[in-house]
């Protein structure tokens, strides 16, 4: 009896449904992140001035993030979560209340656009793949990168793994820069300065953040 053909995980066609365009988002997705940050800060009894000192972000910027006027990048959210002694997942996609998560391709949640700290240009969009799991220390995301000339280096605690699904991504780690094509991956400590953008007009990656 012939064995059924299986699609190997290294066949990029296997991931074709992950690379569809991230077209829209609801404005309140970003508002929700700001509200979660403000709620957590108040729960911890941390003033906005204290949070500014802990993170190095100025008060006006923090106020803009909390009100939803600024769309924080993931590195910014990770710094805030560390300063507030919380898991980044709580800020990105909520607490979660399940022991496991099965996410169908038409059930991906939290489509969020993230802007540059110095301009209104979108840097990337991301969707959370497992927001329901409680107490998680990893955050799995589908990220659609957009080409950006600004190099907004990020440094924070944790570890990151990325796998390129579509397009060409440009990754800077410390003083080195790498072009990553579909099928390429990278794993690095987030304490090393890093920045990723699309080298082509757009690129799609699978990203796993670990605190």
C-alpha cells in the first residue's frame, strides 16, 4: 500500500496561507494595548513619571501610548511589560484563560499596526496566534514587515526567533546586518541591539518572542 504523500515542513508552499495580506485592523486594537498598559500600571501603583524613569520613555510618549495615539512597537511593549513586572502577552493580546490554544487560519486575532517612534509610517503589522493561553511566556506572531529607511534599534530582555515566510527581511543584530530570504531563520538574545525591516516592499515572518 502506497504511503500518502506528506508536505514537508521545509516546503514553503506549506506556509502559503500564513503570508496573506494583513489588510485591516480595528482602531480599538491599539487602544486596547494602551488601556492594558494603563490598567496594569495603576494596578502596580506605578505613576507615569515612575514608568518614564524605569523605561527611559518620556512622559508625553507614555501618555500617547496609553491613550492610543501612538502605536507602540513590540520592543517598546516588551520594555513596558518588564518595567511593570508582567508577561508581554498580557499587554499584546490579553491575559488568556486556557491551558492550550488551537488557532485556525481564519481565527487569527489581534491585527495591529505598529508605527515608528519618530514618524507616522507603519513599520509592521502583526497577528497573535495564541492569545488564549494563560500564564504563557512565549508570544507567537505572524508579522508583516514594511520597508523602512529608519533604523529604530531595540534592546530589551528576552529571546526572539524569526522564520521568513515571504519576501526578503533585513535583520540588524549589533553591528552586523543580514538579508533573510524565505526559509531563512534567526535566533538571538533581545539584549543585543536589533532591528528588522523588509528589504523588499513587504516581507512576512513568523516571530516567537520569549521572556
